[in-house]
C-alpha cells in the first residue's frame, strides 16, 4: 500500500473497534495507520491499560450508540442496487429515484460508472452515509431516535468479489439481499460465496427478501433462505397481500401492521392474522434455541413482550447466532423503511464489535482499543482510488480522531505522513 496522501474519505463518521476475531483480515494490522506516540508524563507507564488512560465521554457513547456501519451484498441481479437507492431516497440523501437500467445515461446513485449503467450491474463498491429516524425508542409509544448509517454498496458479480472482501473487513453489519424466487428454491452460488465471506469476517447480518411483489405464495420460505446452515434464521415479518396486491408487512416483534406509505396500525388485518400469530410463535421457538432469556420464558409457557422479543433478536444477531429475515419489494417502494428500522434495531454498533489481532492464534486475548476521540489514532486505509482530484483514500477510524495537518505513521511503509485534507 502506498503512503497516504491527498484526499482522505471517511467511511465512518465516528469511531469503531477493529479486527474482530477473524472478522478483520490478517493484513489489517500491517495496513493500519496511527499517530506517533505523544510525550507522556513522567509517572506514565506503557503498562497502564488504555481504558484507564482514555475514558469515553458522553458524546462518544452517544455517537457510538447511534452509529451503524453496514454493507449491502447480494448475488448479481438479486436487486441489491434498488433497495440501496430507496434507502438513500427515504433518508433524504437524494431527491429523485433512478433505476439501474434507466435510459438517458442516468443510473442508480451508487453506480457511478457509465459501464455499470450500460450493463446494469455494480462494478465497484461505493460508500455514502445517511441519517434515519427509527421508531425504536419504545415499541409502545413509537418515539423516534436518529441514527447515522454509513453504507457500502458492493458488487454482486463474482468477477468483482474482491470489492466485497475489502468492504467486509471494515463493516459492523450487513444486509444480504435475496430474490424470493431463488430463496424458495435454494440459494444461488454467489449468494453462498457472499455468505461465506460474511462468516469469515464474523459480520452480523440480516437478510432481505426482495421482489415480493412477484411472489405467488403468501407464506414466506424462511428456513431455506439463509445459506449458513449453522446459523438460525427466521422471518420477522409477514407480507400483507401477494403479487401486485402487496400492501405492506406485519412486524412480528413489534406486532404492528406497516403499510406502503409508512402507516402503522396496531390492528393486524384479518386476512393475515392467523398466519402472523403462527409465525410469531415459530419465531419465539427459534429464538429459544439461541437466547437464554427467551428459552426460560418458553419453558415456563410465558409469552415474551414486544420489547423482550426485539431485545432477544438483537442479542442473538450481534452474537452471530441468529439472522432475522425481512420481506419487501424495493421496486414497489414497499417495506424499505421497516428494513432501515431493522438495521438500527438489530445490527451491531461499533462499540459492540470485539477486537482481535488475526496475526495471533484465536485463543489470544482481545486487542484493547478504546473508541474515544481523545485516544491515539488507529485507522485502516482499506481502499485507494484515483480520481479527478488525485488519490482518494477510504479509511476506517477505530480509535482517536484525525485532523488536517496532523502527522500519522504508516505501519507498512514506516513513514510519517502529513494529512493534507
């Protein structure tokens, strides 16, 4: 990797913990950059733990709690770019919605290459950020909390799978997009490859079955849509309507009906009430296999509350024991907003990722990293791009902060580099 110079682009607006157990590539340590140690007081010793020397402020805790660093991955032609386009639109990042194969030399926002517009595929990864007001504070009141989401959109074609590898090294969570036709028949080859990559880097993820407007059955197939057979997965939603009559979904955790125009109702439609009750019971049974609190309630014939169910889904997802499955149709603008709520509710925050040095045995103790702004900088430059303004460096900041004019140490080249801008 070349020494860092010219423009720096942050994939994360805040700080994250690096190198989760085999979840960060072994070369990550060699590619990391950090500031040279500043002079310490005479009574300072290097043996003092970082957590005692640098404390998280309330601003740090708030920023980390409401931060999500996610990627969107899928098999080619599974409809991955379309949900990403809707996410950017509903979060206010773009004003107009464009399709992948749209005429007039205009394509999806995350596909910036003209060749990609012509072929209708994503060729290289693209990174952006957005803010989302999620209905997560209280299932009873539906109060909203604002989350900052960093998104990396990855290619689906097998020839560009290295782009997926680069992205997964720095992600705290992911959305695996599936086309319902193939999720019923079994996962496609590249979907299995993407899932294997997510497991290699220990990335918590949720699945999104897209194109439900083409579905011929009301009951979703949730037992076969997750390629990883070692991980429990089950649908957390039930569709309201089928085919062109798809109107929305039923959230099994919050027990609400969510319609296309983001209208929520506590009244579940009679046409899907029986199916929703059945699926909620089966969801509880699945969670009882991977979560102790739900297992205790299940064995005592007690029904978990909405908040207990949502908390269990989050615990199991972050601990890589469960993968929730969402349903919708991005092309029909249906159930994309509940997917965003799911990203905020169930995927890990940067502070929840355990850091390990992959150059050491798996039994080695975790690497101590404190995601405090006042701590020494630790960052990973995971991608270089030559643009019209020079070299653009994509970085993941794990600890500390970076400012213009600051000197950083490039571990691979052994050189000091001044941050220009």
